[in-house]
C-alpha cells in the first residue's frame, strides 16, 4: 500500500511506474500490475512491451497456475545497463560503475580538493569513468544514468550548486550539461548528505517516515527525510547545519568566510588543526 500511495495518478500510467512495481516485487505479472495500478490490461500490456523492447524487463517463466495457463512472471533486468556515480567530498572523491540495482561493479577513490574548481574535479571524474567502463566490459552507450554528490547546496531541478560555502568557482555551474557531450544519459546532482540519507532510508529504514542523517567529515551536514522524502528546502539549503553560527568567538573563522560556524568548531579539519 505504501508503494501505491507514493505513485501519483499521472505516474501510475507510465512505464517507469510499472517497472518500479516489478523491481520492488509488488507486482510481477501483467494481471498483478493491472490490479495494483487500476490500469486497463491493454494499457499494462503496452507499457510492459515497451520495457521488454528496451531490455529493462525479461520474462522469467510461468507463475503458479490458478486453473488456467500460468501467468508469465516479469523480472527486472539489472544487467540491461550501468549507472555511473561520483561522490565528491571536500578533500576526497570516489567514483564507481554500478549495475541497475546499485551494486558496485568497479570503483576508484583518491584525494581531490573540491576547491580546485569544477573543471579540474569533473575532469578527474570523467577520466575515471573512462577507465572503469572498459574494466567491466561496458561502453558509454550502456550508461543509463549518472549520479553526482557534491559537498554543498544544490538546486536539484537544474543540478547546479547554489553559493556552496567550501566550493569556490562552483556556484551555478551546470554540472549536468558538462556531462551531456560525453554521455546520452540523465545526470542527477544533489548534496552528498542528501544522497547518503536517501540511501540509508531506502536500504535500512524504509518504514521510517522521518529521518535525520548527520555527516561529520571535513565539514558537517545533515540529510533530512520528511514523510519518506528528501527535504531540500529553498535552493537546497536545508540541512546545511555546518554553517550555523555556534560560537561568538571572533577568532573562530570558517572556510566560508563567516565567524563561529559549527564546522569551524567541530568539523574534521578544525579538529585536526587544533590537535
């Protein structure tokens, strides 16, 4: 029922909505899909045929018979393509190629200064993607999507950072467009802690309505899940707790230029410098 409530009326008619139901095991036959969504069987058949054509589904055999011919069981093809992912932190980066269920197939990690700017950082990411794809026997044509996490606020609809405190040169940089000439795949960009919170919620706490995930690294951030969805706030600034003023001391200067930020007191870099 939770999955059904999450689907809007318009999204229930899409092939993507049916694919999600199959992938999550909510409905695995054409009849199941019709019952779950309320769509006509002819509409379900059209959507399923489109997914079969694209290789995202395959027919896994017959289900249990209820007296007539056994219904054909539909299964998600996690090997239909791959997803490229990059987690960019303040001082590090990790990139990976995963299957369509999110399992990593190959990955790389390295020190990387986000303050070097978008061209340098994204250039490194693209080079690693170019190395990893052949390693797993895939080509750019097999890329179904790209996900990028960055350590600052992001306008989610456009994928552009918004005045990120520790990312000089990144403000309003069009990250999705930067990858457009390299891959014919959608590019989703979000704050790194939002992505962590989303993964934690879906993997371990799917039944929890509200969740806060606090990341303490070089900086400090918070991912907010409210009513089962990521809450990003205006211009992606929700959860940017590292730059809340936590001290009146004028000698505690943060990398963002302000005084007394929580990150400048309790962030990893601040603690290391104090030690």
